[in-house]
């Protein structure tokens, strides 16, 4: 499918880069869906597959890399700042609405994992959004911290982050952590075996520009992020949440709790498998079809 390399300005004037997929079989401006990836991931990690499904259904699709990652500019490299990222989602919406192919009154947003939290934030505060899909979403930084780090390790982790903050304040380079590791007992942002297998295979097969590192400060910033607390404010924008029954990366119980707080109109789909099954095989087929149908219904294709 034809796609266009694009760039636009994000927060702080940083240049963000991505792809624009024009809607197929349309004669005039069509709805547009904005997509971005999760923690450390880049657009080549199957976001193109989702964009193709949407474009073939008559939806324009705009895919981009977050600040500090992939093809986008920004420093420190490999640092996740959730506030910058959800604000850039809004910048991407603005850029999308300037495209002559796009119907600016029909904007959808799609996020997965960490960006599944971003779209909850954005849909709650930006009413240009007319439909939202939140897939295997990150819900609560504080609750994730308590699940991912043993209680007796938390004081040590906080001390290490404070030391890194002081080091950077005095001109030092940021401390880095691996995103994934083959040893589930070793220190990493996502120590789960399934995370190591997915990132390793996907980066080798299709995303050579992905890097297995993130600033340690990213963990601190993520721990402060509570996108699930905004979910009740999304209505009346239609919400579709997609949850994986065996998700251990963004635990499905947190997503289910958040979904209960959302107001109508809302829909939830529970797929079988783990966090990364939404990107390939039958899991991708199920998730992409559900998202496509949600956007087609609510964006009036």
C-alpha cells in the first residue's frame, strides 16, 4: 500500500516523523486515525499492519514515533516522558486535521500498551477525538511500580533514581537500563520472558532501529503517570478497550478496574493470550478487526 513519509512539530518544536496512509476507495476527505506505540517501541513494530487495515476500510491513518525514539528527534534519546508523549498525540491530531485528505471533524485515536494509556488521557481532554481504541493499556504508574518491583527493593530503586537525578543535575549522562533481558531475574524495564522474546524477534525481523535501552529516569516518570484516573471523563466519546486475558506486562485486572469507571458508550473485548499477542497472528486479526469496526461505526465512514 502507498504511504507517505511525514514530519511535523511536537512539543518544544521537536520534529516527529512517521507515515501517512491514505484511505482507499474514497472520493473526498475521509476520517483519520492517529496511532502511536508503547514503551520504547517504534512504528515498524507492527503499527504499519494496523494502519493498512484501517486504510483499506476507508480511514486515513497517521503513524509516528514518539519524541526521543525511532525516526523522531528529541533528547535525551531513549527517554520516555509520558506528559510529552500524550501532548504530542494532540499535536499529531492537529497535523492530521491539516491534511487535505482528512475530515477534521472525524478523528479517531488508537494506542497500545503505554500509548493505550495516552489515548485515555487524550480522549478525556481533547474533544476533537470522536472515537478511541485503547489496547492492552497502561493504567496506573503507581500500581505498576508496586507490582513490578519487590517491596523490599523499592527503597533501593528510589535511591538509585535519586542518585541519577543528582548525577544529571551536575552534568552527568543519564543512567540507562535495558528494556528487556533474557534473564527474568535481572534488572530491566520489562523483565518478563514474553517481552524479551517479542522485542528481540520483532526488532530483528522488522525494526532494526529499536534499541534495547531506556533512561532510568523513564521509570520514575512512568511511575508518576495515572492515565486511568481520567477514564470517566472520556464519555460521550465512544471507547473500545481491548484486554488480553493472560497479560502480565500491563495486568488485565487494572484495565478491568478502569473500564468499570468508564461511562457509556463503551465496549470491552477480551482476547486470549498475553500482552504481545495483539500484534501478530490470530490476535492481530481479532484486535485490528475490532478496532477497524469501532472506527468505521463511530467515524461515519
